C-alpha cells in the first residue's frame, strides 16, 4: 500500500469498532466527522478479493431444467433429473475463456432438490437415474473449478418447498447440516449465496431463518468465503436487469443492531443479516450518512441472466443476450462499482448451449479489443496538489495518486502522446484506502478551450463512462468533491471498435 506524505494522518484514522470494514459513529458526531469516518472504512480481505474478481457466473441447474419451470414445487420426482452429457469442465472452460473468475452453482434451489447426494434427504441426485444415482454435480463443478483455477461458490436456497421440516426450528438444523456437507466435502468454497426468498413450505408454514447461526458455520468451515445477498459481505444491487446505480457507494449506513454483532471470525469483520431497504436509489449520500450509527463496507453485486429466465428453457434459445448487450451490461455493472454475476444456465444435456457460449466469446472479444491499448499510457501528467502521478498509469490498482495536504479536490492534466481518439473513460480508486470520490469531470482540449466529455459521481473500485468519440492531445480530470483525500489508482482512455 502506498502512503503518500501528507495523507498518512488520514489513512491511519482508526474505525471506532476496531474492525476495518465497520465503524460505529459516536452520538453527536458532526456530519463532516461522519463523512471522514466513512472515508476510512475499508473492505475485509475476503471482500477485496471478491471485488477484484469483477466477473462471476451463476449456473442455475436442477429439476427446473427438466420441467421447464423457474420455480419448482418441491414435489418433482427425482427421476426427472437426467442430463445426458453433463460436462462441468465445458461450463467452467467457457466461463474462464470469457474472463469470468468465479462461478456459483445452485446446489439447492427453492424446490429443495439437492445436486449433491446429501445424507439428509432423499430428494437429491442420488435417487435420479443420472449416473445410476452415483452422480454429484457439486463434485463435478467444484473439481472443474479447482482444476481450471477459478473460484467456486454455492447457492443454497433457504426457502425449501420440499422439506417437511420447513417452518420448524428443526429446519435450521437441517440447513446447518446441508451447509456443513457442502462446506466440508468439496475443498475450498469461495462464496455462499443466500437468496432472500422466504415462502411457504409443504405444510403451509414460513420459516424463521437463523442466519446468524448459518454465518457462524460458514466462518468456521470456510473463513475466506464471502456470504452474499442475505449475508454480511455482499449486498444485492437491487435489480436483476444488470444495470446498477449511477451513484454506488460501497460504504453505507446500517442499523444500530450491529454494535453487538461484531464477529470473532478469523478475518475480523461484522456478521449481520441485511436490514432496511437496500434497494433504494440513495444508500450513501451525505444526506444518507447524516443519521448513521454504524457504517459498513457492503459492496454491490449485480446479478442478471444471459437469458430471460434463470433456468434453461429451449424456447429462449433465440433470446440469449449477445456480446454487445453483455458489453452494455458490463459498462453498467462492473463500470458502476459493482461485481457482475452473470447467469448462464446449463441445458438438459448438461452443457452450456452453443448460443450462450458464442455470446460469451463475442463479449470477451469486444472487451479485449476495447481494453487492448490505454491511450493515456505514456502521457505527461501534471497536478499542482498531488503525488503519485505515474501510478495512475501503471496498470496496478493497488498503487495510487492522491492529493497532498488536506485537499479533497484536484485537477490533473494529461498531455497525451500525440493526438488520440477515444470514447471511454476508466477510473479506479484504491479501495484498500476506502471509497472517497463524490464528483468528477473529464474535459478535453478542443479549439483552444476545455470541453466536458464526461462527468460522474462515485468511482469506487471501477468506473467506466462512454461518450462521443473525441480527438485531442490533452485531457484533464477534475475531482470536484471527495469525502477525504481522493485516490486514483488507474486512469484509462479507450476507443470502442
Ligand atoms: C431469485 C430466485 O427466486 C430466482 O429463482 C433466482 O435464483 C434468483 C437469482 O434469485 O430470488
């Protein structure tokens, strides 16, 4: 981590909880005091690892694949699960080739059917004809991930429409048992994804989920795994469209309840089920911070399916999102300080469909072409109140430019290597320091004056902005407002082909 002279005072400010990804605000703290505290909240190691993945995938697969449904009833016969050519290596290879760094399998969806031979229920692959009842999809996918060196996670639906225990306290034990099987028998697990749905079980009852107990099991068995959505590490962005918020803060206020819920995990951080409405448009503005009692690093995940549905349906083969649409989603998810979780549902053969594989490859081509050359590379950078200018162009998001003294604004000029034509701006903050930038503007030098090409609010881990192609030999980036000394870890200018 780079600590530039003049800013160490701020960088060393400690959170009052003693835990980096959480700070308790003492009553009576002024707004400027709260903002300053927010600027020093940083991600836990597992959150940082997760954020840097940028691209993750979902595999929705199970009885619904064979019944052509989105939500099963829980009464499906195990015999219907019978993929003919299941090849998890193909799933993982197609994702890996597309630059996806981690995949999450629906080990159990709302229908309760388990894709692994759980000892705790008969409703699983072990009673299906697939591989004579000896198959284990969780094993095949986790092995493929480990062999191909990408992350592996499990989706385990709390809502279970099959279990007779659902709606009773014994269900929480059942759930702990399932989690224990998944987290003990398949090597490293990088993410556990809990959906928020809490419907009725077969006896018409709803369940009170013992989230905190479940989190304890995960922290104990897989301490590096992120717990997503109905969990403390990763927040749902609030839409399944793939388009995140324009202003996306990773540090947000949560309820006072947290004060008592500081976990003792191996990587200290907080454990809490999400509280309040996390889907509203403003989660982290100064106004939202004004009444904060606890601030926590709680970044956004943007989930969307490559098809209209989450599960495979033959009739949707012509509706697969193409490379250009996926690129637009990329700009509005990863490019808006989120991690993209793209669902690619395997078909009844147990393969990713050709159309989906092609779309993934087309999308990767577009990204490779776009990001091949940073047109700002080699620029002469000047700024009157900052240090670390070269670090914005070094391709390393862990080193950064920052302002000297107590300045929270700055104007940075880039004299490019000759005239360049570009239409995409990339900015990254060094989130190891926190998220700070509140407003920025990019101007280009045209006919003797500065013209605004792009402007925005938050940056965070990554911000991408598109604008009309422009040709110039000089640009300037103004940081107009920031919670504390801003950092720029990377600055890029690119041209869409
Ligand atoms: C939702 C579920 O109900 C959908 O079936 C899907 O799994 C999606 C990712 O989460 O809440």
